[in-house]
C-alpha cells in the first residue's frame, strides 16, 4: 500500500507498507520549486508504479520504482485546485472560470 499526501509547500509525504501491522516506511518527495500540490494520481504502467503530481506551474511524474523516486517534469503549465482529472491514459488540467 502507498499513500501520498500533497502539501502546500511542494512536498509530497508518502507512507508505504502495512499500516495495520505498523510495518511502514515514510519518505518525502519534493517537486521543483515550492508551489502547492494541487493534484495527485497513481498509475500502473506494467510493473512500474507512477505518481503524477500537479502544481499551479507544472505537471510532474515520479517513477516510484527508482530509489530514490525519479522526478520528471512533463509540462510547465500546471493546474489549480479542483481543475485536475486523470483518466487511464492521461492527466488533464483545465481552467476554472468564476463569475
């Protein structure tokens, strides 16, 4: 089991293992810059676990198989809170317009 919690300082706090038996490891991931994490999503790609992390300035990908997890920036557009969705094939960000 892997749980990821995105924080407003650009840090992602991760808990991995068996929580019920208290056999866990904790680690932090940092997205470039100090922008708030506005979206998170996991995806399996074959045997590889991928973690997508969205900030207002970028969409990032962590390959969780590497130790430490490898960060790759996918774009420099990003998305704000409540504007990020994920399907089986892609991550979508959209503009939230208010009147």
